[in-house]
């Protein structure tokens, strides 16, 4: 029997740490990301997740492969995302708005839809875990697109959970806030001017004071939460509470 996990954005940051953690725990790990990097015991699929047709085709190819397997559990982790331009809404180009919403919201919706459709016949443990953010609940000046996209992920989680809860063979759907993590996104935030992001000094202080989580810590916590079944269907939790 095989435990399968599909992780988007698995080539860097939290996604890469998740890939490495689940691979160490003997899962069949599939990473969907633009870049191919040095990862052991992982099937890497090079895909531009902002290209919807390419993403859909790559995902469907995976499920063709899964038909040959005896599956004991299967999980999709919607991790890939981008901060986008940090500035007041009127200063953000329409193309950048569309790209951020597409990667942070549209792609997870499409992949979740395909995941649900193509796992209907499976009676095993089935999950969708989405990496959300405290920005889904707290507005930050300069982050209008990012906050909006993550709020949408939370509502997607709640709605899927509601729909699936009525099914005999339904999927468990959760979202996790990883806290403030030392990734490339944090570097981008710290390099933003105060005119575009008034809270930038707070994020610089977190780095200076060594108060950022590592990607590895977050991945270990998410694995623990998953492996010990600590979440109920529809839960949206902050990792700092565990």
C-alpha cells in the first residue's frame, strides 16, 4: 500500500521542506514546481503553475500513474504562492494582480477540484491541506492582493469541507497558517520601502531578533499535525497554537 502526497511549489521554502520531510517518512512524494532541484526520493514535475492548461495536464498525468497503485492515503498540499507587488492597490499593475490571484487562488481551486473528482472512487484517507496565512484575517497596508487571495483560500477550505462532509467517501479539507517563516518571501518584504509597506520595520526586527520560523520547523509541525490527525474537516489553524 502506498501513501501519496502531492505538493505544489516544492522546489523552495516551505514546499521544499515539506517534500523532504514526507520523503524521509517514506511517502511517495510528487513535487509540482517550475524548477527541478536536488531532492531525494521525490518525483519532480516541472510545471508553470500559473499556466492553467499546463498545470491541469500535469496533474491528470499523475492520476493516470496512480491508477496502477494500491493507495492507502493521498493528500494534496496547496503550497505554491507569491506575495506580488507590495504597494497600495492603485500602484499595482493589472498583470501583477492577475498573476498573484491566479497562483494563490485560481490554481489551488482548480487542483482541488481535479483532486476531488479523481479520488472519488478511493475509500482511503483523502486530504487537501492548503497553506494559508494570518493575512487572510488581518489586513496589511500594501498587501491588498495577497490578503484577498489568502482569505479566498480560507473560504475555499470551509466550502469544500462543507460539501465533502455530506459524502460517504468525502475528502478532509484544512488550511494552516505557518506563521512568519524565513523564506524568499520574507526577504522580499524586508526589501520593500516604508512608503509601500508601513509595517516593514516590524518584519526587519523579526529577522534581526531571530524570531522567524525555519521552513524545516514548519514542515515538521505540519507533518505532525497530519500524521497524528490533529485537525478536523474544515479547520483553519495557526501553527503557533500547536
